C-alpha cells in the first residue's frame, strides 16, 4: 500500500500563484518550485479549475517542453 503525501503551497507561494493569470503561468511557477508534473496537475485541478474542465498531464508536459515566446505572467 502506498501513501501519497499531498503537497501544498506556503502562504507567500499561494499569493504569487493566485496572481498568475494563465494555466501556463501556473504550470511554470510550480515547476520552478520543483513540483512534479503529476503534483502540478492535481493541484491545479483541485484548486483554480475545480468544477471546470481539468488539465491533463500531457498539457503540463507540453508547456514545460515549449520555450516561452511571449511571457505574460512574471513571478
């Protein structure tokens, strides 16, 4: 049996996360904190996208592999 530890953001990290306006911004910010792709998907789907169309692991992977062309969110 494996136990899964649920990761969370500190208060200052949560403020920064809440100020970001795009899904890509959220993904890149969590990656900069060292979050895994799976944990990123879970946090975003249970947080800001709760009750909306969820993102998938593939979306997170694609964002992280694609270079930023027009940075909209700064953190």
